[in-house]
C-alpha cells in the first residue's frame, strides 16, 4: 500500500477526523490509521459531515472514497426489524452451512450465531448471513438472497462477501471504503470471533492486522 504524503488540505481533514475519533496510530509498518473507528452513530455522522466536500480523502496512507462508496439503503431502527427476518436469517445460515465445520470441529453455525449475538439487533441479520454467499453460492446465489432479504441486507452482504480469487487486501479495502457502520461492525465481530478460537499462525496474524486496519485493538 502506497504511503501518501498529506497536503495541507489533508491535514485539516485529519484534524477534523481526529477530533471525532482520536489520535492517529500505526497499524502496520509504514501504515498510519488516522481516526478510522466510528465509535458511535453520532460520531459517524459528524465525521461524514466534516468531509462531505471531499471526493477522495487520504488519511495516513489509507484512501477512503466517500462519494464513490455505494449508495446503500437505510437500515431500519431496532424496533422496526421484524422477528421473522432475524429468524429467517438464522435458518438460512443453518441450511447454507449445514455441512461445514469450524476448525475445532463444531458446527459452523456456532460462528454465525456468535457474530449475530455480538451485534446490535438491527445488524444481527448480517451477522447470521455474512458468510452465506461466500461459502454456498451454489444454493444461495445473489438472486436467491435478493428474494429472501430486503435490499438493505443484500447490498451489505455483497460488500461482506469475498469473491473467488479475490485478494484479501483488496477485499478488506472494499469493506473499509464502504464507510458503512453495519458493514464495519459485522466484519469486526466476525474477526473477533475467529480470533477467539483460532490457533497461532499466519491466518491469525492476518485477522489481527485486519482488525487494526478497521481501527480496533486485537
């Protein structure tokens, strides 16, 4: 990843983000993340308002294309998420992952349930289904997911789905550049649960770095 030398315009932008999210931290050699973590809904909106006139924002080497990000549908408030939608998501996950096991031998739905339970109610559908299209695209392709779930769910699942042959770095940058709280929080919950029971090795190191790039401490 190329390290960008910040202009005066970028520095002012960085100050605005820093005021909302905190001080910059080095997340990897040569990569400094300046205020990437959306701590609250209010701060998320304040940060976007602070940079609304910028089409491309370079912050410590990471480029966030805010105006180029997908125009995602709004997510209903918790009280407007019907129980039937959450129940459907849990059933779809159970069916899609029925033949899968975790690295410890337990059913894969242990993971999807844990991710869903770690999220606010309005994001729990994403928690259950975040791996469905990636792991079982034959039975649950995009077209079927569009029949089962509303646009605000499917649009975010497309972002959370790593495509066959896609480089993990490109996949992660796609998530970061979405600038979407639900996408970020779902991926963070996914990474945290993976790290809770994975053995030491290159995969664990990859997940730890991904968390850092999302503004989290592993």
